């Protein structure tokens, strides 16, 4: 069997209904399906590859707090970070091959081909652009064939553009017809995520953003069919309107639970001394609490906070990486990681693209600030789109296949089970 799986960031069913124009969509069996909760990149991708919900595979957000190290880890790439049997394990044992391009947590021994951004950060500032490539040399070969190098700055940050998605689709198209082609190939196309977060799902920029992404999906679709591949296309989450940021760490600091260190006039978190800390990711906040007797008191702090939809206990998701309290933001709201009030007090990393040192996701990295020059904005009011929830019909995502789709298929977990069953035949 030969199968191309295309995961398209932010491809909600509603967005597809409004903007899909290309003829290739008509060649797909399509429907709306439910995503997982939380509806974030890493949980969704781990769920598709295992057929398990986040509570079981352990990717409870795009990051987690190591309770022993008292340190957050965001966007780490080891495939051992999520648990569960991969849906292709038997397929590989029987001689099938599997590749992944720009999927999170893909680096390891559970697939045969991996391409993933892997920059080297220099000690005195700056970055060496690089790609993790298995087999070695594949990235360089694809750059020569496509006539393009991958630019990380177009993949995340204030200079994001269609260029990163265009490189991914071009490289994958070349790969599908090469000697290195795998039987199953998973490809991630990120472009729609950027514009929808920056300008919102109802922005006048959305039709053009969709058209650009659609062109790259079509390129992959055509290449796959020429190479004899079946195709599955699905969205991971729906981006909805964002108007109101919520600052849980400020609330925890005011109540004496969150502790900080003043270093050179800047306020850094002290997670060793903090009794409670909120690790936030879009519309989800995991609150880690040292003393379990504080759980009720911490939960009460958020009972009447505008924008908080619901407060869950760890038992309701039941994974050791989860916070002791998990909060979900209401429609129109999202969680900001910030705990300081004045820009002059911000930690040094606040004004930089720094996805690994910030102890929470920061969508403001998509915007530049006028001052200081070439710095990242700290203005949360600029964010117009967010995601993480999955309970409303508007959160449904698109799913389309070139092969017969099971009538009972209703979720990403069902899509995963369907592909797993196909690979075991």
C-alpha cells in the first residue's frame, strides 16, 4: 500500500466549506470530524500516529513541565516523548516503510525517513539554519532538486510566509517520485495557522491565505496520484476569534502562589519556590501545584475569572504530565503566559522568538514591535485567532480521502484507526 497523509494546520471544516475552490477537492470523499482535546498540534499528531487520546499518549499540550527539574519543555522533537504503539508498527515489521516531514516528535527510530527543522543556536546570539535528515544527505539532495533551501524564519516568527509550506510541498513532491520514497508519508503544511492567529478567521486576508495553501495541497495531491499513492487530508484544529487574553500567572502571583526572581530589574519565574504555576498553550492552561492541599484554593481563584470556560482536575484527563488543574478558555479568550505588568520588567526572552526558553506558548512572536527595533511585540491585544477547544460544531475539522471512507468515521481517532486497519491488511 502507498499512502500520503497531509495534515493541514487550521483546516477546519467550516473554513474548507467557505473557501475551497480547486477541482481536486471534488475527487475526495470528505466530511467533518471531531478533533481531540486539547486541540493543539502535538496532541493531535500523537493521537493520529497512535490512535490514542492525549490522556493515554502523554502529549497534553505542545509542552509540559518536568516536575522534578521544575522546568518546562516546549516543542521537543524526540519520538519517545509520546507513548503508544504506532499505527504502522506491524506494517514496518512486514517490510513497509514510513516517512515524516515536519511532524512534531518525529525524530527517533519509529519511522524510516525523517525531515525536521533542527537549527543550531549560537552561544553569542544568532542561529545556524539546519535540518535533521534521516537518511543523512536527503535534505541537501531535496534542496538541490527543488532549487530551494528551507528558511526557518518563514516557518515561525514575525516573518512567517507561504515559503515554508511551499518548500515542504515541493520537497515531498520530489520525494514521492524518488528512490527514497516511503510507502507511507506524513506531511505537515503549517501556513494557514499564521494568518489566522494574526488576523483572525474572519479577516479579509483569509481567502488569499487559503488559496496559497490550497495550491500547495494540490501540488502534493497531483504528485501523489502520479506516483500511485492514495491520499488522506485532514485538519488538526479550528482557529476561532480571539479578543481577550487571560493572565493566570498574574492571578497566581497576586495571591502569593507564583514566585519570581528579580534579576537586573527583570522579573524571571522561580519555579523552584512557586507553589503554583500555569503553563499555558493557546486556550489551555495546565496549573502545576506543589502542595496538593492548595488545589482547592488555587481553583477558587479562577471561579469568577472572565473568559475561563471550565476548570478540570487532573483526574479528568489523568496523565502524569497534566497540571493538577486544567483550564479551558471560553470562546473569544485565550491564556497568556506573562506575569509582569510593565514591559521594562519583562524577561529578556520576552522580546525574542524563543520557543524553548519561554515557559508557555507566545503567539506574540508572530508580530514585530516598533521599539526596541527588531524585537518581538508584547502586545497581547494584537492576537486575533486561537485554538485548543473541541466541543462546538465550529471546532470540527476537515477530513478527505481518495479511498472509501467508513460511514461511522467521526473523529481524528477514527481516522487513525481506519489507516491503521488499512496498513495491517
